[in-house]
C-alpha cells in the first residue's frame, strides 16, 4: 500500500506542478526505487531502453509520418467536401459533416488531437459562417474528435496491444463498431440541437459534382481499407502496415496533391517531434511499471477490489469510474502505459476478455480527452475556437451524456466489441 500511495502521490504532485508527463513518470519511477529499497540506476536505464525496444512500436512513427504527409497534402479539405456532399443537405447539415468528417479522418490519423487540430481549424469557422453558434461548433468538433483513436487504424490500440501482448488486429476490429456507435450518438445529438436552434439547411450537391469530389477523395478513403485488409488477410503485420501506409501516402500525395520532396523536411520534423513525445512516455512508463510489478501492486489491487466485490458487473462499473477519473487528469497515451499492466491481471481474474478490456479502456480514456481539467482535445479546441472553457464544457454536456451511454453499451454488451474479432 505504501508503494501505491508513493506512486499516486508523486505522479499527481508532479502533474499539478506542470511537469511534462514523460518526465513526471520517470521521476515517479525514481521515487519508487527509493520506496522499494531497490536503488539501482542501471535498472532504471535498462528498463527505459527495453521499454521502447519493441518491434510493434515501430508502427507508431510510421503512422505518425503517414498522417503528417496526408495533412500536408491538404487531404482535410477533400474529406470535408466529401462529407458535405454526403450529409450536408439536411437541416443542421454542417454538424453532421463535422461528425462524418471525423469518422473518415479517423481512418487516416488515428489520433484525437490531430483530428481536432486539422479539422477544427476549418470546421469551426465554416460552421460559424453558416449560422451555427460558435459554442456548439466547438463542442461538436471536440466530441467527434474522440472517434479518432477508436476507429482503426488506431495508435492507442497499437500501444495497448504492444504493452499487453494481445492481437492488434483484433483490437482494431474491436474498436470499429464502438467508434461507429459514437458517431451515430453524436449525429443524434446534432439532430436534436439543430431542430431546437433551427440551424440552416445546407446546399444540395449535384450528382456530377459528387462524383468529381468522390473521384479525388477515394484515394485517401481506401487507405484504412488497405491497412485493415492487409492485416486481416495476413499479407502484413500491424507494424508493416505502418510502412505500407507511408509508401501509399507518399505516392498519393506526390501524384494527386502536389506534395514535393522540398516539403519533407517539415513533414519529417513534425512526425519526429510527435513520435519523440510518445516514445519518451513509453520508456518512462515501462520503467515505472517494472517497479510496480516488483512491488506486486497488480496483485495488491486485485485483492483490494475482490474484497470489495466479486460481482463482475459491479467491477466493470468500478473500472469505468476509475478510468473516467484517470482520464480527467492523465492523457490517453501515458494512462495506457501506466494502467494496462496493473489492470489487465485484475480484469482477467474477473473473466473479462482481453480485447473487451482494451476497447473499454481506450473508449473511456478518449472521453477523458474532452473533460476538464486536463483534457488535451478540450484545450486544443478551446485554443482554435477562442470560446471560453466554461462555455465549451457547458455545450459539451449533451455530448457527454451520449458518450457515456455508448461507454455503458460497450462495457455491458461485450458482443459489440467481440463480434468482429470473433470472425477472424
């Protein structure tokens, strides 16, 4: 118990002080060395190195690079045009465009922050100009961005699969239906708010114009199909899929979007910075989880929770509350590195499927990305929209309700998650 309190106290204290999460986790690992009486600096260094020396983690820089190339190509504009051609002609159509664009972009970026930053800078001004309240425009942009890490291919699913040593392909498939359900739930919220506020009807797009938009956008839209098809067909692994995505992105961006070799220093810089942040967190978290394992924290937590309840349904409720609270104060990626090694053995003791646990965890922590006080996507959207944080959170309330309903469905109806993976 002393080890657990030292871990939570040091990490929370460093977070409150504003220490970057990668360094905060490393300092927490250093604190645990003293508490456990195993002060071996070389062990800490070795665990950090072996933490990132994992083959499957190579997928992360590849997918980061593919996303940077596609962003540089201006793919976001085409996705918005395509989404507008699909659903923009009805009342409140731009709200539907916002959600559908996020679902389409999720298959390329795999990141909520990238979704909010890339799409939000275009969607929010477009909706405001179209007669929508700025607060609602910002709120629906933030809420739809959380679909990014759930719909495959997903960087968090790759990280989780690497940590837990479970099938990344099955995690990808497990997240597909929950991601679509979140999109449908947000479309329903948009429908009621559009009716209530009498938002305008979008312009109708002719069939010929639609075909022209589709002809250009289809090359980007088939990227997720190539990735998933290749993984599920046994043609390449999830890691190799990242390399395939980069090659495909280079070819498409060069021949269709006029991205030239002179643009690549900037592209590589952006991908390197994003990858560096993730890998620093990975290295620090792997060292920390080793010390937690030495102190038998997972076993201790299992005993504590099972002394509270042996009921699986009650445990799932406790798990959701815990993940929601963690998501409020710790970002998605470090939360995965910290909690998966601790919570996975507990979930197994309750007979919860590994894939089900993984999707519950990612979905919950994605909601945390738009909840105060530390929601990353919340602050990105706040910065883009210039809407006050209080107004943004207030406008997000009906969307929180919709997201919580989906989380409960995913938690208590496991076939929503497990049906597609069971077909493999």
